[in-house]
């Protein structure tokens, strides 16, 4: 041990093993069991960084997650920003530097794994301090399924930072024994280094486990570094402890100023003296054990400054015996120092007035302004809080049905009380779920003065801030939120500006918005606001607690959902073929669809022109398997479809196919597709790829909530079928070759009919439908056979130059024929009539979804936007989709009247030029007119045309 | 031109080698080409009884599967079951069941290629699934025969508990999600591969 501030006989670090680490470029040593903060303090390093706004030197205020100051950037083994030095476990080779506010994310991908695990239990206990251990032990011995999570590597919580005895032995021995017993229970899981950071509805608690962080470069690559636990608990006990809060006084932010309980923790958990000469400033009894234990360990306590006039006799005596100067009725008004604190200014304080000041030299100033129960999780779970005037803190008002607090989290501050409260909370929790908690004999505590905290002694004095002795300066040197560099004067400026809510003050001042969530500043702010406004802090309350309680890395939240697992990639049965043949893919929802198949050296434009030409002049095929398919069966199937489609479906004959449009109740197009009548009581409809799930849900909603009497069942069969459109003038020849038993003649197998046939040896359903205007067949086979049939079609079509095509060519072909794509040419404000499809809206049916809206005046306006074609005057210009359309060749002063926008735009092989579809106000009336599309600072003249630009007579569909 | 019946490919046919190399403690096998039919019927109604008679099974209640027979029956909704039978039975079962229902109201739909079935077994299965499945697989909560439609990571699945404490399960996954699930399972096993 060569750390100058390490003391023998204290702490739980392993003194026989030395770890070397680097901080701000200098090398130091520490031991396993240290945090970065304790190791720095052991080396006498207090200054961690300068503050973000005022550049003031800052040190270590606390010993845990409540630390507002000591933010560090880890540089090695892997860069990670904004960690608190008080929660970073020391490891060999750690390289860190102090941070002034923000840090730096790595520019390399994080090589570590992160994962998630779901877990379930009867009782979740958060915190392995005395209350949490007593609760867990009680539940475990009662046979319940229990999970105990604790943020520290060792059990004991606050016991680690004290010299308490249980059954005559160090309390941490008892904690170790409990953990050992829990380890023998099959239904008990103890998670160390695990922080519950969010408590959500229905007993869902999220916790972050740091699994290999403490191993540094030695962390095994195959084990996740951090794990998010998603714990579903029937009952939860929050034994989350309490956080000490400081008092605001002038220059209360220097390195060497530390919370009294934290200093006690550095001594007892880490064997570290945070200074040589200390002054203790307190408003309550809890700082006395810190003062006495530190004095015992070798710190010269120059003075204990107690804001209270009345100090319990046993503390007076204990101070006297050790020669400690006790100044009751005094406060610390300010500090001096260059960098670290070198002097505390002490003055008498009575009736709100300060007496004369005297300086006391010190290199350590310990502060205790009382304790705030750690109620963040309880509050997240919607537990109500009430203000406890004696403790000067917000405590749980009453337990919830499934959530209760235990120990100091609930405002119980004695060790014996915490143990009993924990056991009691577990029994109540088990009773609430119909179980019985066995009585557990709890260890005996020792009621010695030196071990009596808070409630057994004299009442605390609630003191938020000490008046500033500086003339005319109101809190301009009194820090509230050290991380945000926010001052008492900032709070007063907020109330002076008229803000009365602590929520508003929080946003105005940024207090409580940093990584520490205002653990040391939040309640203090409420207190200062209450004083400034002259209102009761009990009425004012605190700001709302929100998850996460501690900072959680996005990498941990993402877990394994990254790279190829980021979002499910859905593929069709034909996908391996597409990959093997060089397709480029387009994402359509979660689907990967072949976009086009470039030949060697071919551009996308060249490939699409080639694919389109094949479909118009020869034969081509594509993978249409992603189309949604819904089987509709039952005696009332026709009735349901008549009510949901705008046109009549019930009259469709078995063996025939009809195109249909579905509208919302507003009369706007929701989806379109084809409907085939499979049998008298069975239809099969198709949806657009992206709407498959939505349409099924839409249909189920109407069926289940509006027309439950209809005898119809809906079943998704999307993925049962591989669907292959075979397109082009030679498609009939190809089909004839692979389906020798099928009469493919136009009369025997007319447009908009289907046949069951054997295709390439497989039982298939072949539909004569066309999304291109060409003679076309759609071949459906069970997906297992998809590749085999696809390859058979390719082989049979080889002589005809059969060409696979992708979604881009599909779009060109359908746009040339003005077949709209729902969601591209429509946007939820487009009616079938706007698309020029009045023919698909039945005038005869008594009712269907959307019908009523077609009679609205708005839906009947002549100047609605309608789908039209656009031909740019320069036939090489490809209009961008989404481009606006205006009436004049010059762009007028804003606001520019917009007539509509381009919805689809392509280069056409068949037309030998570019073209577009657009929604244009009064578009039908404008056919033949010239309009303009602003593009790159000029306007492009375009001619408005009928939307169908190719084969207007429809002569090609029969081959 | 002569036409031969082409080969079939199951959704995970390309994954067999990788799935065979999982660590000890978890075994994953695809059961390809099972016949699968969706049955929709009013529970306890005449049509449901006709189906039960035809198959000689009792349609299981909520969140349960009847796995003892040749045709296994998985509850998938309040009036919905998935019938799972060996390869090659779909052509025969659909007309037989429809005939049994007769004029009653129940529907049978062939969805055989809609999903593929994964059989997982081994002591690590529960831990692997817990990485992405929110269901409590404790034997007291989900005993053998439990059948739950839920999510595994981001993929919809139907999970059937076949062995105590999920030492053996079936996962039925939609064909388009099968490769995602396979990739997810392989990755989930990383932790158990050792250093």
C-alpha cells in the first residue's frame, strides 16, 4: 500500500493486489474494490475537473450515484463519456480524465456486446442494504421467487460505509452470511452491480447490470458487457436508501468539500482518508459518527459546526473526549482556498442573523444538511410523496398495492428500524399476493452513541441555505446544482421572474437536469423556492421523477438489436435466388424486395429500361410474394366484402377476379387489390405489400366490433404463397410450356379469371391479372416450391429472352398505365374519383364504408386534385417525385400558389421519354395545358395529359 | 418439354449447418413442411364438436396445446386453432374437415407454408429464449402443453412448451421472419460458446 491517504485496518479493498491506472495523464495505483474516486482520493487527488460554466475547480462530493461533480471520460480500454468517478470500479489499465461537462463518444464501433434478459418473480427487492437484505431473507425463507438487485459489487449498502455491529460482529459479516444463504435458494436470484433505473406499469422494472465493466481489457468478448434486465414482479420493495444533501453557503463547491456520510464511506468501505484536517458542518446527528470515526482513523477534526443550538449530550461528550471543538448554533458561511478548500468561515447563526466570522483552517469540509429518501423509483411507480417536516424531506405517503418502500427509503433511519422494516415490507408484500412471510430472527443492533444516527437523537434542523455574508449579493456564490453550475441566485431570479412551480424553476435554471437528476440539489431547490415565495414546501412539492434513475448508455438499451438484428429483415422464398443473381434490394417496410437486376457494367437506368422493354416486348417475371393475401371464408363472406369495398364483390362468379378499392369512413382510399372468388363461400383478396397487416386489422375491427353477427372468418395467407407475375406478349407461350395441362387460350382462360393448374409439376393457382397492361399471369404456389417454379419459368422462357425484373420496373410499367400505388400516388386525402376511378364506386349498393362521405360537398368539388399525367417539354428531364406544380413560368413572390405535386416520375422505354403522374387541382380540366415545375432555380414546362400514357385502348392485355 | 416436380425448400434450409453448430445445451432443428391448417370455430359449438370427432381430439382451451396425437392442436385465439400434422397431410385434411363441418359454421384454411417450425431442446433453451421473450417459462407458470402467441425479439412467434421448464419447445415462426429468428438464435448463443 503506497497510497498516502490509505489507512490500515479499514475498508473492503484487497490491499494485496495493486492496480495501476492513469488519470489526467498521471499514473496512480489503487486496489480491487476501489472506485476511481476512492483511488484518486487515496492518492490525494481531489480536483477532478473544472466546472462547465464558470470553470471553477471541482472535486468529489459524494461516494455513489448521487455524485454531481466528478464526471470523467474513460479513454481506455474503450472510450466512454460522462461516467461518475464514484461509480466506476477500478481496474488495471484504466485511463480516464476529468470532464468539464460533456465528453466524447468513440468514433469507432463499440466492440462490446450488450444484451437483454427477461425475468419474473413474486418479489423484487431493490437494494441490498440492511432493509433490502432483511426483506429478501424473509421472502426467500418463505419460499417465494425473489430477485434482489443491488448497484454495488458487494452486499451491504450503507453497512459498507459504517462501523455498525450486528450480533456483535461487523454488520458486513451479517450481509455476507445473508447473501451466502440466498445463494442456496433455487428461487432466489441476486444481481450485483445492477441498478434498477425505471419502474413502469404492471410491475415492470428495468435494471442495468454492469457485467464486465470492472474487468477492463480482461473482459471476455463473448460475455455481454452490460445487460438490461426486464423484470416483471408481482410485488416490489424499494430498499433504495437515502441520499445526503448539502447546505448552500458561499463557495460551497471547492474540492475538499464533501458530504459527511460519503467521507465516512470512503473511510469504512475503501480505507481512504479524504483529508488530514477536517471541519464538519451539520444540521443533524448523522454527521457525528463520520466526525468521530474519521478522528479515530487519524483525521484532525478542527471543528464540528452544528447549526442547532441544542446538541445531544452524548455527542457533546464524545467530541469533548476527543478534543473536538464543537460549535453549536454556528454555521459555515463560506470557504477560502486556491483550488482545494483551505479554510472554512464559521459564524454564529441565530434567528436568521449571522454573528462574527472566524476562519478555521482545513483541507476537508464535511457537510450534512439531512437525508433525502431515495424515492425516485417509488415516485415513478406513481407512489405519492409527502413532506416530512422533521426530516426536511419528501417521503412515501403510503404504500401502493404492489409497491412499498423499506428502510431509509421510507424515512426510517435507524439500523434496527431498517432491519425490522425490511422484514415487515416483505411479509406485507407476500400477504398481498396470498402468501405468508415467515418471521425471521433479525440480528441484534448495538445502541451505542457512536452508532446512533438521526432519529434516535435530537431533531434535525432544516436548513437549505446559509445567508451570504457578502454585502448585497444574494446567493451569487452559493451553488445548488454543481454539475449545471446553477446558483441560489439563479433560483431567485426564476422566482423573481414570476415562476412559482418547481417544474418551471427546473427548466429556467436547468437544476436537476444533469446526469445525477438533482439528487443533491432537487429538494434544496424546493426549499429555497418555498422560502422565496413564502409558501409551504409541503404544498410546493418536488419535480417529477422520471426514468432512468441513473444514466444508461444507448448501447445497453439497444442491446442486440443492432447490425443485422436491428430490425427484422423479412424475405420471400425466392430471396436466395435474388441474392445469387445480383439483385439490388429496396426496403418495403421490413421486406427486402428486388429493386432491379443490373447486368455487368449496367447503370440502374439502363437496367430498368432493359427490364421494361422485356416486359413490353417479350416476357419478364418478378417476385410478387410480398403482396398481402387474406382468405375470407364463410356464408357471409360476400356481404362483408360488399361493405368494405366500394364496388360489388358478392356477384363475382367462382373462377373470376375483380379489382377493388377500400376506403376509410372519410371516403379516402385506404388500399386496393384484387379479389378472387375461390368458392361459393370463399374469397381470396390481395393487399398492397405495406398494408397487409393494416387491412387485416381494419377488416377484423369492422367484423368484430360492428358486424359480429356476420359468419365470416379472415385468415392471413400472405406467406403461404409464393407469387410470381409472368408478364409480356410471350408470357402465354412460357406458361403453356410449364403448364401443359392448362388451356391458356384467351377464350378458355380470359382476363380477370383464375384456374387451378399444375405448373412445373406443382399444384398452382394461376390468375390472369395485369399490373402492367400486358398479357400477364400471376402464378401462386406454396412458398416451399417458389424457387423451383421460378427456375422452371426461367428455363421455359429462355428461348424468349425471359428477364427477371424488380420493383422499379414494376413501377414504370404500372405508371405508364396510370395504375396508382396506394401511399405513393395517394396520401389519405385522395378519393377513388380523384384517381379517375369513379367506375369502382358502386352507385347501387345500399351502403359501404365511405359511401356517406362521397356525398359531402367537399368530396364533390370540381376543383379537387386529380391524378393526371405530366410530360416534361424536354423529354430528358426527370421530375423529382414530390416536386410542386405552379401555373406560371416564373416563380412569383411567396406565397406561391401550388396546384399540386408530382407523385410518380420515371423514364419510359415504351414512350422513349420521361413522364410523371401528378395530383393537380382541377387536373382533368387542365389536360392539354402547360404548367410548370420549379426545379434547381428555374421552371420546367410540362404538358398535362390523361394519366394513361401507354396503350390507352387496352389492346395489349390479351396478348 | 418434360416437367418434373421441383425440389422443395423450407425457409431455413440454408441455415442447417449453422444451426448444427450451436453450443452444448441448446439444440435447434427445423421441422420443415409440416401440414398446418387454421381452424376457426365457436368453442363448444356444433362445428367445433364435429372437428373434434373427425380428428379424435379435444380442442384445447386458452393458451394450451394438445400435442399427443398425430394432428396436434394449438390454441391461437378465442375461436382459433392451428392444426399441425405431418408433411403431406394438408391435401387430405382440408376436405375431410370441411366435410365434417358440413353446413355448420367453421372454416379451415391451408397455411402450411405460412410458418415453419423450430424444435428447440436442451437445458439452455430457457435462458436463450429469456433474451427476447417476455413469457415466464417457469414450470409453475407455463407447464408442459402451454401455447403462447407472443414475440421473440422482434418476430411474432407461437411458442409451445413441450418439456419441463422449457427444456424443449416448439417455435412456430412466419416464413419471412424465419431467417431473422435463426440469426437471432445464433447470436443469442454467443454467451454460451465460451471464450
